[in-house]
C-alpha cells in the first residue's frame, strides 16, 4: 500500500499542498499573538485572536461541509488558498509599513478559520476520489504525520523568523499558500458533486451530516464518547499537567517538556499507524486509549517528574492518534459520496464543541481540589467514558451497523495535455480528524490535530 501511494501522483500533490499550508499556518499561529503584543502590549487583545478563531470555526464548520458537497472540490480548495493569500498579503504589507490595525489582525484570524472550515471537508472529499478504499488508512496516517511534524517545526521556525523581522513569518505563509495553490492546480482528479435543488443552507442541508452520524450506532457512540467525552477530559488532563509541572507558571521547562513530548507522541502515532492497520482494530485501539488515559490521570496525581509525566502524555497521544486514524478511515469509506463534506464537518464540529472547555474545567478543578483531587476527578470522568466505549455493543464493530462501505465514484482525470485550469468534468466524489481536527479538517487546512 505504501508503494501504491508513492506512485499516486495526485495524492502526493495533495500531501505537499497541505504541507505548505499547514507549515505556514503553524508559523503564524505563534507570530500573530506576538505581533499584537508587540504593537499594543495588551494580553487581552492578543487573547482575542484565539477567541475569534474558535468562534469563526464553530459558526462556519457545518456550512463549510455543505459547500464542499455543493461545489467542485478542487476548485473550492484553490479559491480558499487564493483567498487566504490575499488576506495574508494585506497583513504583510501592513507589517512592512509599520501600521497594523487590530481589525486587520482579527480579520486575518477570522478569515483563516472560515477558510479552514471550507478547505478541510473539500480536501478530504477530494482525497476519497484520489485514494483507493484499501489505502485510506495509510493515506490518513500520512496526513496526520505531516500535520504533527508541522506542529513541531512550524512554531519554532515562526518564532525565529519573527525575531529577525516581524514580517518574515507572514511572508513565508504567503509563499506557502502560493505553493499550495500550485499543487492543487496540478491535481488531475475531479470531484464534482451532483446538482442539488433547493437552498444550500437549509436546515436539512446543514444537519444532513449530523443526521447520518446519529443514524449509525457505531459512529454515534464513538463520536459522543471518544469524540466529546475524551476530548473534554483529555483537554482538562493536559492543561492540569501543564499547570502543575510548570510550577504554576513560574517555570516553563517542566510544562514545555510535557507539551513537547505530547506533540512527539502525536507524530509517533501517525508514523506507526500504517504498520498497525488501525482501521482493522479500531475498537480495540479506542478501548486501549481510554483506559490508558485513566491510568495516566491516576499516575499524574502522584508523579512529580516532568519527563515521566510527558512520556505518559505522549503515550496517550500516540494511542489516540492511531485510534483516530482508524476511525477516520472507516468514516471516509462508509460515508455516501455526496455527503462526505457534510459528514466530515459534522464529526469535526461535534469533536470541537467541548475542546475550549477542557482547560477551563482543569483549571477550576485544580483551584478547588488541588493537584491530586483534580487528576482524580479527571480520571473518574475518563473511566466513565472508557466503560461506555468498552461495554456498548454498538462500539465493538469497526464496520458500522446498517452501513456498507460506500462505493468510490470513479475519479475523472483531465487529459494528459490539458491545462491545469481546464473545466471539471461531471463526476461526483469526496482531519483531524473527526476526533480531533484536527482534525481532521483541520488537518488539511492546517488548523487541527488529532486528539483523544
């Protein structure tokens, strides 16, 4: 299968396109708040960037899935890249001239989130046309490995470039977006949806993905327990660990060790996944992840060595990444072709709903109960989720009940001599990462990463 993907020209182009986009996004993820702090000196205004981004993602995620099912997906991806390039270029000019209005910074943050909501479902939909069903697990793992690597390297490079000159990380992102656009333009596969009557943003269209997920017991159980419950609990766990091992913010070394090792765990999981074939053992991997997180939370209540704590969090993230790849592969294969965008965005929406509240809950527990009480409470919540996913009959089969793998629509390619901008043919097809982001969606757009 690895050999099959190596010879798959369009998959390699999609992989490189995402690499350029994700790397640029990760560089500016650090540089943008630094720019606001440099210009205004206000931590509140710097924090507003994250608030605007999260709000924009949640508002536009479901409509983004509808658009990905209504438009030719390769064309939509190119429009997203070009739109992002225009916004980032405006910021480059502003930084270069020394006048950076706060409204422009918020526009860049909001536009990036909106574009990600459109780009992610379209990219995963196009990938389903490009990659055969039997290679989907390996392809998904390679996308996750790409994002995890960019998350490790991007902020370091972005911070270093910002130290040389504030305009450099944004200029690098603009160049990356141009390269991403070029890669997408060279993709030959078309993924044009069927023509649909009626309003694109009717309630039926916006909720079609949620309805599909709810009707299948396997998808419903895994998303509610592993997507919502575990995402919330793991967010509380990692924030509590960051606070405790950074000595309440007085030392960055311990907390930095935990965060870095957790990111390394995500990368290791993505690299291991193709060898483990997670799409064949999804339930076992989900159960193992849930119970290992319980054990980790209990252990962190007593451990005081940052390196050991980081290794435990890394192991949790490694397992969760592999399990998430297995689930996403199954989701992409069984979803009907004309609903992939809406189903993927709906799964990402559900997984993202609770993520902002995990750190808040962790901080509240730490304040009210202390270190051991906070970790113990998180362990209890994790244990409830683990018990449900272990005992629920609907979660035991990686093949959703009442759903057979949806046939992949034949991908249409432009003639070898046709220009990359040739009009699409009338074909129809389709993280990180529904359990993360960011996945899944977010993976293709550079805004997400796998989480338990």
